[in-house]
C-alpha cells in the first residue's frame, strides 16, 4: 500500500466515524428534547415494531416503528425504549439514568439464521443511550419503576370491546392491577409536534426520496404504451427505486389505468392498459426511512384526448391554487379549500355540476367526483403524524386534488359518456417556507405539454 493510499483510507475512516457520531447525536438530541416534555413524574415507553408472520417460517419484510426509529435510529425488532425524566436506577451500572434501551442480546446461533444483532454491549456506544439491558429484563425493571409514575405515555392500538386485548393493553392492564393505577396517554401528544417539523437532515432524506420518485415517474412516462400491463409499469418504477438505493416503496404503488384510475387506493396492478386509458401513478420511494408521495396521471398512448385535457387542466388549476395557499400561518385546510373551489368551478364550466359555486361547495355535491382530502404531511410515514395546526416553516405536505368519474358515477350523475373512466390525481410534495411554498417534486413533468414531451422519448428500461 502506498503512503498516499494509507492516508486516504485513514481519512475515510475518520469521516465515517464523524458521520456515525453525528447521527448518534441526532437521536440523542431528540430523546433529550422529548425527556424535557414528558414531565418529572411521568414516563414514556416506545416499542420496536413487532415481526409479522406471513406463513410457516416466513415473515413479512420488517420495517421499524416510526416513533421508535425517530428516537433511536435502531432498526432491529425486539427492543423497547424507556424514558424517565426522574431517572431509573440501573443496578448493573450503579447509577441513575433517564433512558434505557432494552434489546435482544447477541446470539451466534440465531444470527446465522436471522442476521447480525447489535447486542447489549455495543448499544451504548452505537446508539448513544445512557443504558442498555437485555430485553428479558424489561418487566423486572418496570415493576420497580411504574409504581412511581403518574402518566405513562405509550402507544396503544384502538380498543374494541369485543376483541381480545392487544399486547400493549394486556401489559397496561396487568401493570395497573398489580402495581398502581397510573394514567395512560398517547406519546403522539408530545412527539407529533416534533416529527411534524423537519430538520435539515430529514429534509435531505426526503428530497432524495422525492428525487428518486420523480426519476421513476419520468421513466414510467417514457415506458408507458398501450398493451403493457400495469404491473410492468410498476416494475419500471420500482426498478428505478431500488437502483437508486431506496429500501422499499413507502406504500404499495398505485398504477390504475382506465376504470382503475377511479379507484383511489387501487394497487392490484394486473390490468392490461389500452389505447385511450388514463393511468394514475401514485408512488413514493422510501429512502433512509423517509417516504415521498407523488402522483402523475398520463394518457397511456402519450397524447391527451380533448375530454382528458379538460378534466386534467381543472385538476392542475386546483392543484396550483392549493399549492399557492400553502403559506406560513395559513390553516392546515387552506390548500384544500382553494383546491375544492377550483374543482367546483371547473366542473360547473363543463356542465357536470349545476348551479353556483358557493352552493355546490356548501352542499358537498362535488364529493361525488373529488372524495378525498387534499393534503397530509409526509415523513417517516406516508400519511405522517399531524397536529393539523396552521402551517409552519419546514413542514412538508402533499397537495393532491383529483377528479374521478367512474362509469357508475357518470351514469348516476348524468355525466356525458366522453368523461367516463377518467380519473385524474396530481400530487406534489411541498415544503413550507417563509419565502412561500416550494415544490420539492418539480422533477416529475406535470403540465400536459411536459408530460407529452417526456412520453415522446423512448425508454431504455422497458
Ligand atoms: N399515496 C396515498 C396518498 O396519496 O395519500
Ligand atoms: Mn399519493
Ligand atoms: Mn398523498
């Protein structure tokens, strides 16, 4: 090895250790901020996502719980994070700590089957937690801690009276019966306002996820043609995702053509596309656990018909109005309000809705054609957590109006046949800034001209 190469390798090792240190700091900082909000007599527990069995020896692909990941950066199952502002005495270390991560210990035999485990010894250094203990010590510790807790923050699933209790509820019930009747509250109250505002590091990951998604849209536009199956378009899209290092789609890709363009969360993707179809492609790459959510709607043969243009341009106009309304201080519902008005005005212009704009907004008749919300936050989850408070800088929301005229809707509402089976949704990811809304997904063609131009190019993928 030459001297220069040796220095270069040392330099790389230094850079990567600094990067690891930074990310440890990032998660530690989040835990610290949360500890401040919990309240001295209270405690919070966050559990890693459970492994879901698919069948026999096969599990569903594992993905960490988003709250748990946000606070630890740890991707393994079988772990629990306990945060206690007052402090917990850890016997093994003879000290009080405010955070303990319980996790699976190393197990050479299991690791041959399931892969590497971080293990208890390395967790403190790698994840920067004050204490790490084997997961089987969790209940033992709790018995000691819970007796002094007023409110326990823990995520529970919705309780149904006629169904068996979830694991969390069983745990709460047992602990309350045996220990002390503490109050239970959702950690979302404390964590959602934090997750809702994105840091620079989160913005960078989201932008990367969005850039990959926009590239996938461009490639899908080049590849699409009549005779192709929806799943083949999905294959082009998810090939671009994986090629660029996306771990997985952030939600099942929606490729709905013709009649399927009117099914909002269609993801069967088995139909053969035909000349004259509109194709809704609602997709999002997940990158570094953050997911994009971008929809484009295209004519499969590369040219919009007159009827398709008419519907498309109403949705586009509605989306532009929605995006323009995404300003700092505006109510969360402002983009929706602006978009709905434009959809109603457009549908009246085409004679699909009758009467004046205000009445149609008030009586909600437009909901036969535009039946979903316009905006949601994105982040670790595609429908990311939200307080629905007014818009603030560094929030990222979607703006996604649509018009869907299925054959059944068309018949029921006397819509001219030329509009039947046209579903159009246009969805972009918008960063709220003091300087106004910034479209992060502008890399995917959005106007009729830009889409037709992209579709005239040939694909090198399919
Ligand atoms: N991809 C689901 C949505 O747009 O909300
Ligand atoms: Mn979407
Ligand atoms: Mn969406």
